[in-house]
């Protein structure tokens, strides 16, 4: 087109969302997300579909979900104590409520901000947004 021509293209409208929230990454950072009516997750700031990013999507941090020790149900030895995985299923955590206290086999280990040493419970990121509790 000539140099003074403006080309207009239409873009698909963003998917309507039904819920906003955050996902706590193993870096200790909450990232904003939106859940769409069709069950997809959109990640800020551009609100990109995680379905469209697969299999190339990689979230920051280290996660226990695929590690041998986690899949085998092994305990965590931390600060001279043995922590066993709790029976409850993985659950979301607010990064504003936890603090990184160490690393186990390359995976960050967290405790509740108000916890005092010796620690009674640890939180381990399984995958982005899901955590497991380990107890003495």
C-alpha cells in the first residue's frame, strides 16, 4: 500500500472471564490470572491463554511435581528434622503468607511468615499454583 495508507486488521475478542485470582509461583511471587467460561486460564499482563502456550509454557521457579523424591513420597530432611508429606491434597497458597526458608533437592521450601523455629510445617510447590504441606 502507499505510505499514507492505514491498514486495519481485526483481532479476535478476548475470551470472557468468569473469575480473577492469583497463582503463587515457587519464586514466592503471586501472578494474576483469569479463568474463562470454557475452563482456560489466562496469564497477565497480556492475558495469554495457557492452552495456546502449551507445551512451551514454562513458569519461573522449581517445582517438586516431577521430581523422583516427590513422586516416591519421600520425606524431607530439613534443619535436622524429618518432615512427612501430609495426607491432604495439593492446594493453592497466597505467596503473601509464606516465606522461603531453604531448598530441598533443587526445590524451594517455604514456611508460614509467622512460623518460629524449629519449624513444624513446610510448604513445597508441586506445580504453579499448587502446594503440599509437610509436617514434623
